[in-house]
C-alpha cells in the first residue's frame, strides 16, 4: 500500500467515525476521534506537495456539500465554551470542515482517480483541512486536559 492508499484508508476511517458520532455519544466519540485526527494529520504532512500529483484526464473532485454534518456535530458536542484555549475554536466546524474536504478526496479516490484524490488530500492539508484538524486536536485536548495558567 502506498502513501495515497494509506491516507485514503485513514480518511475513510475518520469520515466513518464522524458519521457514527451520535451513535457513539459525545465522550466516546471524542476519545475515538482524537487519535484518528492525529494519525490523519501526520499522514497528510507526509503526502508532500500537491503539485507532485497530476491527473491525466483533468478530473476535478466534486465538492462535498452535505452541510448537515456541522449541525449534527454541533448538537452532539454543544457549545465550545468549556475549552480553556486562548483562541476561539469551534470544534464542530473544525471536525465538519475536515470531513468535507476528506469526503471530496475520497470521492475521487473511490472513482479511480488516484492522482486527483492525492492532489485533493495534499492541497487540502496545506490550505484548509490540515488547519482545521490541528484546531480540532487542540480543542479536544483542551477539553480533556484543561490548561491552567
């Protein structure tokens, strides 16, 4: 299995866990998703430059547009007021935006457009979902282990 296939497996696992968030319940979901985000972030960093990937047929991954994931996560996780971070992070938005970007790349990967998927994964890591994944890790960590000055 190469790096792109391994990343797609991690992305699929993350998305499936987010899809099951309500079934897992808040605490188990956060305990389950935290190490998945950490592995996903590390694998995204190892993908390298998105411009190393070229899709010969010009395929563009369709954007994933189901925004109900934000609502479902917000209902499960509640307000982010309990975070002790000195910055404003919406955990449901960070998890949801990461989900959207990964779903777009997965759609390309599952349709057999490996290079387009690799580009989506790598570009999104640098420009969007990587930042949101980092935010989500920080917010979850802050909830579990509040930082006191």
